[in-house]
């Protein structure tokens, strides 16, 4: 965030090449020159987490459980994609080669073109889906139950070539399915998840949700 502010709000792909690529020497120099701005960001986050824990404690005290949301995809201009480009389908300049969306359905005639970069699930699987597991762990430190957005995308997701004006020209690609959830459960135990199952729900999606015994 300190780097983003120092670049006038420009997304990370527009920064100097060495910063976009997270070269250690360039980052070290920026950590020194932006030390005050970085500390301000840390302090803001400290205040948020301290205040949120008060909210959670009071909710617990009156028997209220908090449901939070995990969007299935990350924004291109996010710390996640900048820090872990190897986990996303990007070109050498850091731009997505394919993007997320859903095909035409009863909600819209041209589909929904979300534009998020898509995961390289094969790369994620090699280390046991650790990035996703840490994402779940972090969310469950803030809330009691997670609404897992676009659950059907874990079974199969709609892949659209980058640059298409709508989501019409895409294809279904198999998601990680049971393998992902088995890995997450092995580390985190039973997951308090609600599966968001709107849209085009096929029998394999229903089968995955039922196998996990999740409410929809």
C-alpha cells in the first residue's frame, strides 16, 4: 500500500520493473525510503484488528456468530497477485492471459466478465494449496463461519481469454475439487463453510457440495 500510494495509486504492473518483479534490492531500498508510510499502514491495520476483536468478543458474549465472505478470486491489483505471480496465469509483464467470469445465463445474455486473473491450480497443488489454506486460516481468525463465494468454481470455472469484451467466448476448465478440500481439512480440520451455489449449478457441483456436507 505504501508503494501504491507513492506511485499515485497506479497498479503494480505500472511500477518500475524491479518493483513489479519484487527484486530484493529494490524492495529493500523502498522499505528504507518509505519507512514512515509503511509504519502508518501497519498502524492502521493494528487499529482495525484491535477494534474488530472487540466487535467479535461482544458478539460472542451475546451468542452471535459472524459470517464472513471469501471471494473465490483475487483482484489483479492486489497484494496477493503482486506477491505471488507464480500462482496466477500471467504473462511476463504481469498481465492476465485469461480472466474469470461466467457464461451467458438467466442473469445476463453476454455472461459476466469479472476480469480477475485465474489461478494456476496445478502450481498451488504442488505445495498442498498452502496459499489457499492460509487464506482460509486468516478469514477464520476474523469470523466464525465463511461464505465461500462462487463455490461452483472449485468444481469447474469459466475461463475467458484476456481482452475479450464479454464473457461469451470462454470454456469450462476443471477446478481442484475434492483434492483442495481434502488438503484444507487435513490442516484446518472441519471447515465452517457455507457454499454460495447460485448460477449454473451442474450435478458434479451438487455432488461436491453434498460430499463436503455443506449448506448451500
